[in-house]
C-alpha cells in the first residue's frame, strides 16, 4: 500500500512538471530586412531568446515595428523547435526611406517660390532621421535635422535641430495689416525618452534669435517700423500617448500629443510667454477600404494684446481652404474630420478619395474665452480630395484637397486648393 502511494505521488509530480512547463523562445529570427540592421531590431524587441513565449509581448513588438518609418508591414509566426522550445520568425516588409522632396508655389505678389529637401528616415539602418531643406520664398532659408530615438539605449535618444528661416509674415492689429520680413535662427537639443510602448516624453531647450524688418502696409503705435532684433530661449516638453495600429495606409486607434513651451525674452515689444496645445487623434477602420480620421486641437498661450500672437489660422496647419496666414490669436480650437476610402490598390500603390470638414475658432489677442463662440471668429470649411499613396516608400502620400467655406462671412465665401506630402493629419 505504501509503495502504491509513492508511485501515485511520483506520477502526479512528474505529470505536473511536464504539463506546467512554459514555452520558451529558442531563437528569434528576422526575415526581410534590407537596410534595417537585425541587431537594431533585436535591441528594440521586448521578446528575447530564453524568455517565456508570450503572445502579448509579441503583439507589442509587432506594433512597435509597424510604427517605424522603415517598416511598411511586420508580422510574426511561431514554430515548434524541440521539447518546450519554440522559434519565433518576424517578417519585415521595408519602406524606402531616402526621400527627396520638392514644392513649388506662387505667392500673392506672383513671386515664384520653391522648397527642396532630402531626408533619410532610416539613417545607418537604425531608425535615425537625418536630412535638411533649402527654401527660396523671396528669401533664403535652410534647416538641418537629426533625430535618433534609440541612440543611447532602447528607451533613450537625442534630437538636434538647426534652422535659419526667413519669410514675409503678415501681422494683424485691429482691422489693419503690416508685412514684415521675419528671420528666425535657432539651435535645439531634445532628450527623447520612451517610457513604454504607449508613452513617450521629449524635453529640451531651443536657443533662437528673431529679427523683424518692416516692409509695407499699415502702421500703428503697437507696430514697430524700425528693425527688431530679439534673443530668446524656449523650453520645450512634449508628451505622447500612442495606441495607434497601422496596416499599410489604414490607421486604427487613439493618440494624444501635448506640447508645452515657455519662451523667455527681455524686450520692450514682447514679454516672456507660455504656450501649450494638445492634439487628440482618433482613427477608425470602416469595412475593408474605409478609414474615419479625426484630429482635435485645443491650445492657449499667455493672453497679451499683441500682433505677435503665436496661433495662426492657415491652410497648411488647420483649415483647408481658409488661405495663408489670414489671422493670429492667443487661443485655438480646431476639429478636422474626414472619411478616407481606398478606390484603387495594388502591391505598391493605393489611391484614396476623401471628404472632410474643418471647424475652427480662436481667441483674439487680449480677448476672453468667449471669443471662441463669437460668430466672426468661427470658420467652417468642407471639401473633398485625393490621396496617391506609395505603400513601399515612407510617408509618400501626395494629397490634393479643395476646401470651401460653409459660412458666408462679410459677404465673402472663400475657398481654395491645398497640396501637400503626407496625410493632412
């Protein structure tokens, strides 16, 4: 009887040991890479050789890879190896990431303008963005940008930016407008920290010099006509919460990005000021070919009655069809919503149509929050457009939108075409 009890105990112990063995990762093999370094991919992954096989961790790894500019699409498969060991195969379809760009346009005074840029979004095969631009828009401008999110480790990175920007800018006061040449020379250094797959913060400092030179237009005691030369320091914090899931041109999920900046300056034209805004994004797949996309932006700054207010109402920023830099404010509310539908798709290319509405309002310099609800400050534009999308080149979406006003304010219903590279949001 005693022997029988011992036998049963040993049998149960052995069975428990066998059936409780966890599946272990024997190897993680990367397939399909061209420029991306396999060693870099292994550095990013949560899953690793010798760890417990966990489908949740693998799904997070795939989500992380699909967010990389160099990755068009990634997925994984698991195969039995031996005993309780399994091989994980990760398949990567790479994007082409060395992108030249050219934009050509004419200004209101028939000035021919252009912008040339060249960026590599996978420099050295390690998810580093490096490149720059040159712009001729009556004045010469250039910029150089370097961003390495994983430079020091899986979580720590660095961004360095330099820009010499010069343009003609309208400043608005009362019902008058003055045109200035504006020159901004800046040097910026940011630390990048990825808390986890959903949360990331960027923080740093930007040292810049601004020069204003009166060109033409109305004058006012608040508008200086002598050259202005201002040295400023900008402290920046960006917090990003991201749950977006990408499948080629389709996006699903929620994202929130908070920008907070404090600008320190000592001059008689502008005091130090604070500015913050938050972008909320929501995307929803609809059927096999549809995508509903939304962006809500709300921002406020120090509320001084100055023509140098930081928020701008502009075609290329918030309201398609409204025009170029038509007004400024110390607060901004914008809701962009559109439905995108894929009407043509092959292995390397897709074409989408879209219908959209852009709704916006702002707070006047020195005004109150009630300004957001004033009829004269509200703009509503709707329209339609086309997207030509390369599925093999990062951010290679050429967009054309036509927006028209739904409000006939002051007897003038504006509208116009807006061109660009990349989705509007």
